[in-house]
């Protein structure tokens, strides 16, 4: 496994792989890896000949009162996990930006719904850093997690509208035994908060149960489901999986998404009916 720090060296590595007619897959992460990340690596290995994973805590997607400094980090552990998973190269840049970066990617109105309402500017930071990574890594395939559903929709639209020619793939949500969606931030939950955290998923499951029973009116199901989570609910909604616009009638393929806060930790989760 090759560890690469410089952007130029990363691009050269990908150029060499493409010269050998190898398909390159890319899995971007902010580190502190868990089985959810490793499931994306396994998916990438099925789709490509060479797998690149990045580890970079991107400062531009954190708001002024968010957890950039306290975001968990453990590079040695991450590298050990990635080596065991058969990753070919790990891109660990020290800084992806210049001294005074001014150019950013604006995803448009779709960034202002769901998580974007509570985190203004977040998806501008996400889209900008991912575009930079795609330009440096030059992958044929990029693999992201379905847990960050809004992020994937925005990035997929960016890739399409900017004609980047990268195949975008979303891996399924990976959960703990009690249903909690795996996240690096889960490590910051207290013991009590951790015991309450799966309630967000139980709320989502109640919507799925109602849908399977034949109920289609979104408002009534969502209102009842939003009472289940044990934290402070930021949103609990059903939206079109492509436009992220709210829907009144549930149908197959509808995205049901939710977010809540437990103490200082913000949790998100979703299911597709």
C-alpha cells in the first residue's frame, strides 16, 4: 500500500495506473474509519483494479460552532485498517487549499434543504473539496455512503452537470447491531447518549412499517415517527430521492431522512422505501 502526501504524486500514481489500463476507484473519507468505510472499500475493490482512499478532515465543511478541532483522528489505526482491506494507495494531503482560496463550488438551492438548513455553507465546502479530490485523484469510479444521502445527490449532480466523467456509486448504510448507522462521530457519544442513539432509526422504521401496511399519506406517518427519537429532532421528512423536495404521498423509492442532536453530537440517518 502506497501512502501519498503530495497532490502531484497522487496524480502521477493515477496516470501510471491508467497507462496500464487499470480502472481506478476512489473512496474519500475524513478518517477515523469504521466498518461503514471499509464496506465502501470492499465495494470499490469489486468495481475497479486499483483503490485509492483519501484521509482528510476538510475544514471548509465545518461551521464556526462545529466540531472540526474535536473531530476524532487516528491515522495509524486508519492506515492499518486500509492495508488489511487491500487498498492500493492512501492519499493523506496536509492541505488541499492554497494560502487564500477564493473559488468554491456552489451546489445551488438543493444545498439549502435537509441538513443544509442547519449547516449553511456545509455543502459548498463538501462540493469544493470533492471536486478538488476528483481533479487530483482522477478516478474512474467514486464510492460514497448512502448514509449521507443529501451529500451524494449533490455530488452526483455536480459530476453530471460539470461533465466530470466519473461513475458515482452509493454504498448501503452499515449499521451497528442495534440499528445505529455507523459514523465516526458515534465515538463522541456518552454511554447514555449511545443507548438513546438508535431511536432515530426506530423512527425511520416506523415509517417503513406504515408504508408496508399500505399507508401512503406522508404527513401523519412522519408526525408520529418524529416523536420516537430520544434527542432533539432537527428534521424528519420524506423527499424525492433525486430532487430532495418534500412529498405528500409515499411511494417506492421515496427517501425518508432524519437528523437529531444528542448532546454535542449530530446524528443523521435515512432509509429508501
